[in-house]
C-alpha cells in the first residue's frame, strides 16, 4: 500500500483554535500517523510542533541543520538542572560537561551534557538534595542553539519556573 503524504502548510496550525478544535486537530494528526501516513507541518510555534511531531527538521538559512526525533536531538545537547541541597554544592565547575552554573535565591542552576549526567548526579547527591528538576531542552531551545552559544546565557524555562515558585 502506498503512503499518502498529507501536507499542512500553515505557520499557525493551532494558533487561534479554541481548545475543542485544537483537540480535534491533534486527534486528526494522530489518526493519520497511526495509518502510517506522513503529515508535514511547518510552523514557527515550536511548542506546538513539539507536542505533535515525532520527528523534526530544523532549517536554518535554507539548509537542514538538525533532523531526527526529539530524543535524538536532545542527546546532542545539554539538560537544564535546578537543584536545592542541604549543603552548598561545590566542585561542579571541575566536572567536564557542566556549563552555565548560576546560583539563584534557593536553587543552583546549570546545564549538563548527556554524557556527564550520571557523574553530576553522583556528585550532587553527597550534598543532601532537597529538590531537583531536570528538563531536557525544548524544541525552541534546540532551535535557538543553532544560532550560537549566546543562547546559553538565557535562563531555561525550568530555571525561570523554579525562581517564581521559590
């Protein structure tokens, strides 16, 4: 059986839909995918794509710069960590793969490469973890990272939320 390609060319596939129609749209996409058909969505609303797509392609200046599943793309980047401990956490800057360490009011925030997560978790555990939030990069963060390391100075959504809560 031949796969039929269904193309949606809207840059605002869900923008402006009420919650009921948004659910209908998402269900329709899921049905088409379940049938083994391909749906191509083009949007600048990356959170929308993140919730709908199982594979993404990031195009920058007309060239494909990243392509694959979100999990695949996330393994090549950093995970944001926010942690509060009973003792001050020391020595993170000595661990290869740890970046952008910032002290918030109640939490320490940093980014860690996938290859260093186990080492980092073992290290911070000795300081008495009270709370920990780990968030892989969003599709928006993956996209912005293609623009260079300047994005690394922007707090992650996890860091912003952690500071608002505390």
